[in-house]
């Protein structure tokens, strides 16, 4: 129950086309909670009583039922449209009469499936806002205009994902300017039950959702059947019921899976008002939709409950798993691809389990219900009556305008942010830092801003100190990406500034799911993006059999001299090694040249490599070796995988999580110091036929995740006590 006093005056009328508790129903309930928390008087209208109205009673919300025509697929035919129009005409007096009696200040219409309510609300003169939870185009233009045209009646649209906003704007371009995106807020379980450490008695797969053709429960059943035929002990639980009129599909499922149902390997549970017990009893959650989802709350709920999830690579489901190392996306409708993904999760269970626990922490911040409720209430408030979309956040990065030698990670992040209308992307300059106006500062390697000696170095550090003071006074949010776990070895004058920066940082972004931070730090996980698009234009070499390679900037801790020594100890004359990259000092260069001189199998190219040379050096090798003495994040490892070359890396939590993510055969390990045996075994291993799975590292998803991180950091900087963002999961 909301404890704040209600505003006196005209209420907010909220209208929803159902009374159950599936995805859009739960979001409608969260919207109602947000209005109550903002002190609004709310009257809810639904077509019938049900689980949703029971929740209204618990919240103390007034509600009533009203017959309203709901736009279903069956209406997308001439006969269906005629029946819908006739129902709309019959229900119009009731809807218009209610609007005349209540005289709402705002009418909030949840989903586009009740266009008659939307049009009636606009005709009544009330400010009208429609919340879009649907995201499906139609090949026939006339039908598409019938679906999306009524949205013109709304003063403002709220889309639950970037994908939904794209679909609306694509169907009716004029609607793009009045659409804002508010990502769903999804509450996690009361307590997170950790996944089982071992899958000792078979694997429990869970499907939650409507039993309907578009949701793909039949795909899940076929995938489970395929796994069982291959000897994998796996069972499937289906939680959900059918839409009226789709009973035929439920009967078809039961007939098709009759043997599995009879053996207890497929279990039908019907609708459950709470999904958490079902998820806690499961090992893996599947969302096998065959048609686009606007977002996919089930996938988010699985992440919040620390369960790996396999989704169809379609629509907003990609956004739901953005940045998740334990999640996988497969082609929609492909039960064998779904079975393969499940098999991969099972094979890599220990590292997938750890990644799922980390994903739960990051999802808490990205999908915080408090943020969702606050943003919806603000969109419906008096202040939003001009329907002006939320101002983009002005974000200054800590890097200047990119140059040809700029780290591709930085360039691709900048491109992803520039493509996001919710972010005004500003690159770094000292003039901008000390005089510009910005909401968020995003730091990557702040030591690069304050290094150097002499007068220039002193001036840079003085400017940086002034910049930090200005951020503190203006309550500018500071975000820092954790590229390295420890502060660099720098002089005390620089170390003090870096320590002050760390103390002021509102939110940290970790780029792999195994990073641990001090207790109390707010953080989100956004996986390091891949390099497939970046390197796509450059020609590749055919791999030389038996060739290993090290490629990249050569620093002391990267162990290149150790790799050369291991190669020299190998007695295999059919093996070779190339060292390509720029040493950071003349001493390192001299040491490498001296170490390789006695062995003709080892060649070096010690210089800065442009992108074309970098691609050539990696793809000419059969295996990329990273003999690091300490390894946490590695851009070179991702570059090699992006170019379809396996890597040999030290075994630790981070590299095991990477192996679980990309699939078997792509990441090879050595323990302790690199050995001849480890090198020869990795070179002897066959390269997998399928490319590494980097679907969780798409830059589009990373751009969206960064925008949400900036919004969270801004709320933290302004002292919001309910900002979420990982505080209960820190470290």
C-alpha cells in the first residue's frame, strides 16, 4: 500500500485489456504502483475480474470492469475486422460515459490492443498516453496501418524497449517523435536461490509463458526430445495456460509430447501467479519465441533469479539478455540449435553457473522496478503534459576524438553511443572538462589524463583536480569502466588523484562477469563488445598449420619471453611462432630479439600494427597464445575469437566464463606457467566448425546498456535512496 497522500483533483484513469498476471499485466501493475508512489489518485479499468484485480485490492486501488474490444490476430481478416468494429460500436457508449463521469486528468492505455479506448480518450479531451508492449510488423501495409494507425490518437507513446520503438516508428514514422523508451522494471525473487553446483539427477529446463504457437513451447519440447535421443538426461516443465481460442494448440502439444508427458519428462503446470518457485526448481530457462517479443520479461526474471537463459535471437529478446555472459541466443524455431545451446550450457555448467550469479547482480540495476515506476509516473505527471520526450543525457567520455591508432573498443563504444538518441556523446577536451556542461563523465583509463612530467604534467594534474572539484559541486555523475583491477604503478601525485577519483565514482562498469569489487560499490556488468564488425572489411589469411602467435602491445606482464622459451623447448620441427606488436620499451624489444635469435621457427615483427596487419597476423596463425602472468580482461582474446581463431590462456574465473560463453573448442587453458605440453595440445586440437558464440557482445546491446548505466549513475549522484544498481549484490 502506498503511504504517500493522494493528490486532490482529477484522477489518472488506467486501462488494461486483461486481468491476469503475465508480462504486460505485471508491468501495468508496476505502473499503477508508480502512480500511487507519486501521490496520484488512480482508477483502474479492466474487462473482467482476475488475479490482477486481486492485486488492486491489496494496493487499495479502485477498479471497475468494462467490456472493451481487444485487437487479436483473429481480427486481421475482413470478417474479424468487421466483428471488432461492431464490438467497438456497442462498447463505445460505456467507455465515453465513464470518461464523461470521471473526467480524468490523464488516460493511460496499456498496450495498443484496445484502440477504441485510445480514440475515445482522445475525443474526451484528456491527455492520452499509450504504453506499447507489442512489437510485430505485418507484411500487408493496410493491415499494419490498422494496427498502428490508432496510436496517432495518443499525445505520447511509451515503448518498453528500443525494438518496440523502432517497430512503431517504422510503421508510422510520424509517431517516432512522440515515443519515449522506458525499459521494463522487473522485480527479482525475494531471495535468490543459487543454481545447483552439480546436475546430478538430470537437467531441469523451464518454459514460462502462454501456451501459444508464437511463444514456441513446441520448439522447447522438440529440443528436449532431441537431447534425450542423444542420451542427455533432461526434463521440461511448462508453466502457463492458453488464450481463449487456442485450446487446439494445447491439445496438439499434448498429443505430440504424449510419450514424454506419460514418462514425466515433460510436465504441464498451468498458470502460476508467482514464477519464483518454478525458477528456483529449474536449472535452465528457455524463451523459444518464434515471433518477435517486445522485450521478454521471462528472460529478465530468469537472469534476476540467477538462471542461465536461452532465447530466440529475435526482437527485444536480444535487449533482455544484453550484457549477460550466461545467456545464449539461437535462431527462432530451430529446435536443434536450441538443443545445442542447452547442451553447451550443460557441458560448461560450473562456469555458466558462476556467470549466472554475476548476471543476477547486473540485472538488478538494469531492470530496477523503482526506476521504472518513477519514470512512468514522471511521464504521466502534470510536468509531462507537453509530451516532450526526456532530454538526452549529456555524457563526456575520458577519451578525445578518435585517431587511427585509437583502441577499437573506444571507437566502437563511441559509435554505439552516437547512434543512441538518449545520449549526447561528447569526447574529452580540457576546455570541455573545466567549462562544459554535462550530466555524466565516463572514465576509462583516467591515468592517461594526468601522466607526464615537467610543467605540462603539473598543469594536467592541476586541471584534473579542478575538474574533480567541479564534478563534486555540480553533482555530476562519475562512471568508471574497470579495465584493470588495481591502480597503475604511478608517482604519488598521480596516485592521490586516482584514489580521489575512485572515491567519487558513483557507478562502475565491469566488462566481464567475474570481476569482484569492494563491498558497497555500485556496479553493472556490460560485456566487452566483439570486433567482428570492426575487422569485417579486412582480408584474412589462411592459417598456417602448426603456427602459434602472440599479437598485440608487448608489456612485461604479458609473458612474451616465457612463450618464446616454451617454443624453444619444444622438439616439434613442424611448429612455428610469430611475435607481432609494439614493445612498450627498448629493453623489452632487445630482450625479445635476443631470446628468439637461436630458433629459426620463431619470427618477430616488433612495430605498431594497423588494423590490416593485425588481422593478417592473427588469421595467419592456427592458435593465438596469451601467456599473461596475470589476466583479467583481454581485448586480444576477443579480437582473436572475433576472427575465428582459438586462444590459449591462463585458467582463471574470467577465462573459464569466456570459454562457457563462446562454446567448446575455442578457449584452451594452461595452469600456472605455460608449458610445452599445453602449447602442443592446443595446437593439436581441431578448430570447431561453428564460429564462437559472441551474441552477448553485440555493440547495439552494449550501447543500450551504457545508456541505462548512465541513467542509474545520474540517479545515484543526485542521492536517490532507491536507485538500486547492485548495492545489495556488491562484490
